[in-house]
C-alpha cells in the first residue's frame, strides 16, 4: 500500500491540475468589484449595428444569420484580399426564423448564467457602438475546408459618445450574436476545397463601463458542426445541431 500511495497522489494532483486549469469567459473577466451589474434586455445581431443591409457584404464579413444555400459550383473573383475562390451562387434563406431561434437560445443562456445582473433597456441600440473590423490572418487547423469565410474579420467595438445610459452607473453586459447559420455543401470565401453541410454560431459578450462609456472586456464564444457526408440539411438536422452548438457555447461561459 505504501508504494501505491505516491503513484495515486501524482495521478490525483495531475487530474486536479487539469480540471482547475480550464478557462471560461467569466474567469477571464477583469475584477468588477462591487459595481452594479446590468444586462441588456434585448439580444442584438451584430449585422444590425453596422451601416449596411447588403446581404452579400454581411455574409462576407461573417455576420449572416439564417440558412445558406450554395449552388452553381465555384469561380475565382478579384477581391480586396486578392483572387479568391467563391461560390457562384448563394441564397440567403430563413433569416427571420434563424434569428428568432438564435435569440431564444441566447436569452436562455443569459438567464441561466447572469442571474445577478439587473435588466437594462438600451435606448437607440443602433447608436450604442461604433464597429470597425480588423483582418485576422491566423492560420487554423482546417483552413481550406472550414465553414467560415477567410480572411476572417474581427469586430472592434467602441461605445458611441452619444450613447444614452440614463444616468446609470456600473457595468452593462451586451450579448451580441455575431453569426448563426446553417449551410449545405459548398465553398465559403477562400476555401479551396470547400466543405460539407454544417452549422456555426458565435456569441459576443461585451461588458461596458457606463460612467466612462468604454468597453471593458469582450468575449467571443463560438461553436461549429460539420457533417462528413451530408450535402444538405433538412429542418430537423439543422435544429438539432443548432441546439448542440448553442449548448457548447453556454458551457464556455
């Protein structure tokens, strides 16, 4: 028994260290002290906070919420990033349905995770943030067959100087859906080999200091699902996989 005890201790400490080293969104949040904490009553879509309604541009920036249907094969187009592989035809479908579904998932997530936050109604939400985008050229493991456009553009948010917080003091959390979409087999921008059907979603959690109108911290939480064989989704497949990835996003908080 004496010889087994040190071995058991090493295994236990190793397991404990592995478990305790996991990082979550809340563990990365700067200390907020005893500030009043608020959360937006409305769940926003990032695409609604930028000055464009062009669906292709929204898709190119990875801000689309809905179902994508690729068809017609591929072509090569000159873009601001150089010549890229793109799908010849893209249908943008079911935007309202996927928006409602995604907002409901996120509403459930924030209700479960941020029970101590007080509800806050944001006045004129389109004037809340100024959004700029920065190219991310980081190489990813499945680049070329991933289900997102590359190069990815990372949103940079600053609070507008005319944002109205009604004299409140403390910290406001604003949940923003950056994208949530399903797709059949096809090519996202810059994906030479394309990919099979799948779903993908990303949630931004933006903490704002109300008194100074500054962004304190941003967390981008995402999950994706790709099918190795399916060319297209039916409704039940899509809904089932959306449920799965939103649960995975919730687990990251």
